[in-house]
């Protein structure tokens, strides 16, 4: 039986919402998705500014938090409606929408434990699911990270389960390398099972590059398109060395990070007045090399063997300078874009949350304790039913399709 799900995702770059409508056959590890439509809904500039300030710990009144949470719900709902129209289906056809929301704070435990301590860990993604469910007329599965963290895990990364379903291979060892605001990898050993998967955040992806460009242009440009400016610069060795000394890079998995470690405060605290007068192209080349070096060094430090191929996704996959640096640092490995496998670069993350919504509906645990450090496999997500107008025939429950 084929079912239709929607996935909604906005990552650490905070540039907008990606929405995917897909048909899914099979269940659990036999799940096979097919993308029907992918759309991107950019954030209005004022919303993005509020999100960045909020994520980087600029305190705001509680009323502002509340308004932003609900306003984002409307933005996510609009992205979902656009995807439904593009796929030429209706809300009645949608079994469930998987909405990751927008992370504004992620504070994982610093070491393995069977249960988290409230004072040191937690996670918060905003974009009110009730607003999405009411406007679209389909049930919403959200709050995917909490169950894993309640079981003592990092609550991240969440997509290695879907990476295994999509890309595990009997003969080739692969890494699925996402380069969003933060870079994260999923290591899929040839012929391995779900328990053999390794995954973690390697460190900054585009977050530092984007912050530099936005600072220099007063927000008129959001990123270094195709890495063109970085390509004109030279890597500044002393600054790169200082950045590489950040303690996160030496920490052993399971581990995850965010703007708390590598936001604008990272730049302010790590660039002295002389270095801040570096040529802009040199500064950007150095930040691009930081991303490339920390990705490749994560492979060497924390993975058992060099992969046959690396599948790139996320916005960083478009950065030609970054891709050239990665290839030069790891010449024996093939670097390929995920679109060579039939999935658009920016569609992979929302596709993953459509698949996680399907796993929730089927009652299938979709965290990997070997990845997150959780004490046990758990079903991820919480359900917000569709409301009003009879636009959706019924709401799925986790037990409806459990086998």
C-alpha cells in the first residue's frame, strides 16, 4: 500500500522552510519513498532576524517568544500548502505531516546517562503544530527529539535511521554528509545493519560562512554563492589553527552542536582586532577550510575506515570551493551530490521528516541508540490531530498500523 506524507524542515541556517510531499510504500526498514514535490518558502527578513537573535541567546520578552512560535506555525503551514498544490494532491490525501520545526536551542547531555538531567539538557523547536494542522487540515507529528533525550540520548542527529533506509549498500561503505548550518554525517558500513551506523555533528557547516557574509553586507546577501568569494582568498593559517582548537572537535561521539557553539559569538570571541582586518576573501577561505578540515578529520578520528563514497546534501553541497577542499583533503574518496541518487540537495532533510512521520504512524522506533546514546529504541514524535471542516478523514494513531 502506498501512502502520502509531508515533511517540513528548517535547519540551523534559518533561511526558510523546505517542504516535501512524498508517497511511501512499505514500513520500517522496508520503507521506500518517492518525492512528489519539493518547495522552499523563504523566511521574511524580520522573522529570520528574530530567530537568529533568539538562537544566539539574545533574551526577549515571553510575549515575543509566543508570537514568533505561532507565526512560524503559519509559515510552516503555508509551505505545506504549497507542497500539496505542487504535488497535485489534497489535504485529504495526506496521512500525516512531519514537522521538525525551527530549533532555537539544543542543549544535549555531555555524556551518556540513562536519563537526562533537566538542568543541563533540553531541546526546543518552535512552529506551533496546532496552527499547521488547523490550516492545512491534516494531522501533524512534531517534537521528534524529546523522546530520545528522555531516554538519555542526544536527541540528534535524527536522520541516520532514514539515511540507512535510503542509502545502506551491501558492498560500498558510504557517508551521507549533510552540510547545513551545522555539518553532520551518517556512516553506513558496507553490509552493515542499523546497529552498525555511526552518526554525529562534525561542527560548523555554513553557519560561520553565512554570518560573515551577512555581517559584511548588512544582511543584503545571506551566503557566499557557489563559494565564489572564498575561491579568491587564501587560508590564514594562524586563524585556522586557533579555530581548530575548539574543544568540540576533540569530543568523542555521540555528540551534537549548534549555534550555541558556532554562532556569531564564536566569531566575536575568536577573531582578534588584527585578524579581523584580514581581506574578506581570505577570512571566508579560512572559514570554508575550517568546515572542510573538521569534516575530514572527523572521518579520520571517529570512523573505522575511509568510505568508498561521500554523498553530499544540504546547502553546502552547492559550494564549489568547499567541495574542492574536501576532495583535495580526501582524494581517494568519491564525493557525489545526493541529486545523483534522485533526491534534490535541499529535499533530503524534509523527506527524512516525512519518513519519520510515517515511522511514528506505524509505531516503529526510529532513533538509533548507537548514534544518539539513548538507553533504548523509542518511537519519535507527538501527534497533533487535524481540526475543523472535515478536511481530513480521521487521524492516525501510533497503534493503527503497528505490526
